[in-house]
């Protein structure tokens, strides 16, 4: 008899420990309601701690606890806890992202020189409706929608919620649209393709009343696009006195400067890393 | 009992008290220590990681965890401003505010992170990482501990560069031994 009573106490203690047991599903989907089974009896406090939520409410142990989808919108680790008068029991579970339906599209740079090989980086982060990274997703469809030309598109796989592609800019300057699509999401960014560095810089000179007027031919890049106004062309004059360099911005497609030259002189021009022809004037 | 025995018992009791105080102190000060982060970028792509970025990522990620642990322990959402942005900051701020509403807080004992770079955007403006985090987690309702377990969780992390540091933009648990 003296050994039976402690045994019964142990059994009762074990029973009361079980009283706080709860059994959530091992996995759930973001935004979907779940029901958590509990055992035991009497009043208890239910807690649910998630990535962005903390729930605390009074429940009846032994009944099922309904958790609304609104409280399970964040994908990640949740801990369900049930505390009765005899202690607490807990059970963790994972909430997985819902179906992919949103995109965060990053396109860099926003201005790119023409014919720039792999010069445009396009990265799409794939999310579900609740901003969870969708780690399992069908491919993302990337599209290039140039003005006055046929659109081009290609699928790229999503790994760990990310799909990406590198693009070469067109040979003709102007805007182009770059898009990405998945589910109901369709994002578009605009990239401005601008003329690249000047190419085949050529200058010519004409006498004027004070010396020479030195002028470039229309300055274009290697694809034939006019280099934007404001791009600097450096004119260098070497004569018996020494060397003089003058920076001149392009206006209406050409750069020009009046140079007071006495005697013989050599004139050259450069823009960026490109040098043009050399003239010998005077005499 | 002899005087020597009495002194021995007293000394033992005092030593035990010191140990208890030390254990309590270590727990309390856990959030003040920067967690240990082992960073590997051996399999990252498509952009190779620059030397400076290789140093900054584990440093800033460790500081992000430190501030997160402190914010969740002290219920101070303002601490999240330093190393979190975007959805990560929104979610954690919501969680701290709900903790405040429920009269709860949590305490982490951080046992370290194995952080692996898995994607570095070609333009260098985003990095995705996988973290295996090992922490001891205590959940408090008021002053009462309602949960106390070691947990081992895997996270997918999205970090983006800020003015002088990398910020955590997304921190999403994806599994683990005890998810």
C-alpha cells in the first residue's frame, strides 16, 4: 500500500503533464487556417508565437483550437504552447509560403551605353501574396520589349526564390522595357540605352579672321548613334610656344572652337579614351 | 559538527550561490554579446564577393541578430532600425508590438550561426544567404517561463547594402531539426 500511493501520484502527474498536450499540423501553408488538437480538460491559455505574430487567448483544453489564416500569413517557424494549471506543453510547426504571385524586379543600370555586353542585370525575387519568398516556384518569364521592334522573351528557373538574367543592350539608342512575369504578377522597368563612347573622331579646320576655326564632324559612337550634347571633346594645339588644351562640350552634335594660331601648329582632338585625327595648320 | 565542517558547508553553499548568480548573469547578458557567425561564400554566384563585403556580411548579420534578440527581449522595436529594413523590419516590429500587447517577451541564448552565401546579384545590390542558427529560446508570459528549448533552425536571408552596412531585408525560417 505504501508503494501504491506514490505510484498513483506519478501516474496522475504524468496524466496532468499530458493535459497540456497539443498537436498542430507538422506543416501549414501561409494564409490558410488550421485547427490544433489538444488533450486534457479545464481552462488553459493558448499561445502562438510566429515570425510576426503573438497570440494569447483562453481556451478549453481538450477542444480543437482554430487559428485563422490571417494569423498565419508569415512563412516560417511557429510555436504553439498550451498552459494549464498543471504546466505547459508546446509543439513547433512550419508554415510554408503560398503559391508565387508577386515579383520584386530589380533592373540595373537605368541608363546603359548601347551594345554593352551583359551590361544590364535583371533580378526577380519571387514572393507569395504575403511577401514570403516563394522557394519552390515555376520559372519566371523575362521579356525585352524594345520600341518599334519585336519583343523577345525567355524563361529562367527560380532557385531559392530568385531568378536572374544578364542582357546585352541594343545597338540603337532609345528606351526599352524589360519585364518579368509569374502567376498574376507582371512587372516592367524602363532602361534608357544611350550612345556609347565617341568613335572615329574626326576634325577639320578653316581659316577665319583671327586664326582657325576647328570643328569636329558629327560625333557618333561605333554603332552610329549621335553622342549626346554636353559630352566633352578636348582640342590640343602644339606650336612653337608650347601646348594648349581646351575642353569643349558638344553642341548640336559637333564640337568647335576658334583658335588664334600664328605660325605652324598641330591640332588634335580626343573624347574619353578616343583620339581623333591630327591636323597641321598655318605656315 | 566541527567548525571545519561548518566552514566547508558554508564555503560550498557560497560557491553554489556564486555559480547560480553567474548562470543568471550570463543569461541576462546574452543579448549584449555579438553572436558568432561563420561565413562561407565558396558557392556564391553569379558575382564574386569582394573582400570588404566578405568581412562586412558576417559582421552586420551578427549585429542584426544581436539587435533582434535585444529588441525581442526588451520589447523595443526601435532597436530594429539599425540592421533591418523592408519586410524583415515590418514583421519583427509587428511581433514586438504584439508581445507588448500580450505582456510577453522572449530571451535568446545564441549558440552561433553557419551562414552561407547562395546568390549575389550581378549589380552587387542584393545577397541571398542560408543560415543554420542554433539558439536556446525562452518564452516568458510576464515573469513566467512558458517555453524553454534549444532550437536549430535554417533561415533564408536577404540582405541589401545600406549607406555604411548591409541590412537584413528578409529573414524567413525554412526548416531545421526543430523547425
